[in-house]
C-alpha cells in the first residue's frame, strides 16, 4: 500500500515569536533609555539647584550671629521642584560641597568652620525642611489639589513645617555656643526672621502654584512626583 503524502505547512508561530521578541527587546531598550534620560535630567536639575542654593547665600544681610539670606526661600523651592527625596538629597549635596571648602555658604564662606559653627544647625536643618516642603507639594500634586483652597492649606502647612524644622534644629544648636543660652538664641536666631519667613513662604507657594499652572498649559512632566 502506498502511504498518503504528508503536506508540511510552514509554521507561523516562529516568525510571530521572533517579532514579539524583537518588539519586547525594543521596548526594553526604550525603557532603559527613558530611565537614563530621566536620571540625567534629575542630576542636571539637582546641580542647578545646588547653584541656586549657593547664589541665594550671597544675598546676605549681616545680622549677628545669624545672617539674613534668601536660602530659606531657595530651600523651599528646591524641595517643591525636586520632591522630598531628591530635594533633601540636593541640599545634602550642597552641604557637602560647602564642607569641602567651596564658598557656597553665607557671605561667600565655606569649610567645616561654618558648617559646625554657631549657624551650622540652620544649614543642617535645610535637609528636613526641603523634604517636608517637597512632601507637601508631592501629596497635593498627586491628589490634583494644587489649584484648590485645600491644596493651598496643605502647601502652607508644608512651608510652616519646614520653618519649624529649621528653628527646631538651628536654635538649640546656636544655644550650645558660649554666651548664648536658649532664650538669647531665640531672641537673635529666630524672632528677627519670622516676618521674612512668612514672606518667603508666600513667594514659594505662589511659585509652586504658578509653575503648576504653566506646566498644565505646556504639558510638562514630572520627576519623582515633583513639579518638573
């Protein structure tokens, strides 16, 4: 008996699998490039913010022992722009640069003598201050409340918490130095700056809300839950 002829049809599964594999590889490469570009953008913005912190310290009114600068405003803006983690990390990087001797602290000073001196507590406190402001902005942004009164209240609370953190660390630190004490530290290291802090917080919150409105109109993205 003759065997029936067997017809072999070319399988379509292999080309389809190869196509799917190629698509997956392409998507993986694209995702890797996206992550790399986002990291580069974050690092670039962080470097710019370190420069902003350094520049804000140059605008200094020589109060004694704590000078009046625009650094509190810069810290609020850095936290708002970069989010809690990257904002705090950027401030930490700024302190490391100053610790190494770069003239990035008030009046163009730098080095361990400033960071560990009477006003060093305020500088260290900038780290939690940036984190708290960044946290407030991130939460408001995720909830879509930036343009609402409820969002405004949260931003005010974030700015208030940031200021409390600065004084909660800076004033006791200052009081440890000779001739101070806690009452005198409050008198010279907090009271004269309260009105200015209110104005700086208002400017920072206004910048956050204006920046969010601008990004909505231009289709801007975000970095780590921050504005940019």
